[in-house]
C-alpha cells in the first residue's frame, strides 16, 4: 500500500477501527491525509469508499472478513449498482484461531460471490498477495475483493496469478484456494507413499469462476474433492458441481470438504482444521477411502456387464439352438452370439458349475458398497463432532482455570502479533 501510494496520490485506505490489525499503521503515519479510520462503522466505510471512487480516487477498504458482513447492504447498493472501483482487502479470511467463533472469516466466499460485478481473488502466499493487490487496484474495474488469511506462508511460496494445475495426477482432483493450497500439498506428500497422485487445481480467481481447468481434470480422474475454509451453504464447491452438471460432466465420486453448517469454536488453526476434517491428513484419508471403494466397484462392474449381456442375449442363443439348420440364422445373429458366448464363458470361469449370479444380485452388491461408504463417512463425521465437543469443553475448562496473570500475558502476546 505504501509503495503504491508513493507513486499514485489517488490511493487511499479506509478501515473500521482496525488500523493495527489490518497492518495499516505505517500507511497512516506516512499518508495521514489519505487514511481514514471511521470507527466501528463498516457500512459507512464502504459508502465513503464508494463516494471516493466516484470522484476518481482508488480507495482500499481494509476490514476483517467477519466484520465486512455488516456492510453487505452498502456493497450492493452503494458500490455494485454503480459498478464503482472499490478494492476490498478482506483480512482474516478463513480460520483465525484463538480469537474464537466471532472472528473466523468463513462466510465471505459465500456472500461476496452473490454481489453483482464483484471480482474475488484468493492469493495463497505473501508474494502472491502483494501482486494480487496491485492487480486489483490497477488491472481490474468495478468492485474487487482480495481475501487473505491471518499469518504468513505455509508450504506454498510461489506466485501464480492465474488458476493453475499445481500438481498433476490421475487418482483424484482436489480443488483448493488460499490457505487450503498448503493442506492439499500436505495430502500429496502423504499420498506419495501409497503411489497415489492428485490433480491439484489451485484457484486464484474465485469470481467470476472459470471451470475449464476443473472440467478437464474431473474428466480425467472422475473423482472431485473441493477443499475450503468456508461454510457449506453457498460454498464454492456447490457452484463447481452445478457448473459441471450444466456442462454434462458428472464425477463418479464427490466430497465437499468444508466447515459444515454450524459455527466454529476457538482453538489453534491446526487444531480446528484437524477437528473439522479439512487438513492434509483428512484429504489423505478421504482419497484412500474413495480409491478403496472404487477398486471394489471395478471388480463388480465387469460381472454386471457380462451378466447383462448373458441375460439380454439368452433368447437369441436359445432360438439359435432350436434353429441350427435354418438357413441364414447364424449369419444374421453372429455378432450377438459372439458376445453371448464371451459373457457365458467368463461367468462359467468365475462361478464354475454353480448357478450363475443374477444381475440383480450384483447390482445390489454395488448399491450396498455405496451405502456402506456413505455410512462410514457419516459415522466418522459424527465421531469427529463428538471429539470436537470434548476438545472444546476441555479448552474452555483449561482457560477458566488459567491464572488471571497468565491470561493477561497471553492477551498481550496476541495483541503484539496483530
């Protein structure tokens, strides 16, 4: 921000009682006439920014994700309707840790994508954030939001200003963005030991959403996992599935890995990701589960095909046995008889002299496997929820029993980090 303001006097920054938390302290000191702290009035901040944009300024509204929700009405009526170029720096996007359920930024992906004309970017590293902000200010028109998490780099350090295939594989497609890119990379590191390779599709621009990379990947793998630090309703995964369906692309297996429909309690980011099943380990376990079911279904499907051919062509075979001497019968039905004999031979080789299994039996086995997969998934989710409740209760008790002096020291450390 300071570097851009040094070159361009149109740059100004607006916040709502979050000068230090959003990192604008240096900007406020160096450019006091271009810095506006409106207090705890996020709606006013957005309306003011819209007015400045109307007059040719380049306003950057720096607000925590969780508090930008208060200005949803102004983003629509004061910014988007007039298609004004206001830049929203959405800080604390995703899980924020010990600040608790009021501060997690887990709704912005859902609500920002509903605002007409809004462009939404999700950089995954500090360098990517720096260049994305510059792109949002100078290369985009209309309202634009850049969402970024609390903290710095994790495993991902690169800077790629486009949607990209970060890692190529054929076993499953993992779509991710922001901080979840590093978790997808962790999952691949774990899957390497099992010789399983992911197609990791890293999204940089979330709105408008370009499905071309995702579509190509899903056609290849047939398995889609969307990994997000966002609530389930309105998540990006739902838009991806709808877009794929409209294009006639239906993945065989799907998992939307997100924060569900409730509120997320306090705890470290690592603890919360583990508890809500959105860390690298959870992705690893999900891929292993899906590949196991897929292997069993592959065993069943050839049987189903052969039994279907057997039952479908049995009348032709019976007619042939009765009319062996009828001129032209064999030539007319030769292709069907070849398929029938192949199916009959395959099934006899599998079953020996026992009664051939019915198509209905194999289809029931296929359905049972799919239902068992879903039951295990639901059971695991239930156990995880119970474990979260126990961990939350324990953390609350530990916090309550902590000496007041120790609590004050911890609060001071958190303030210094911000």
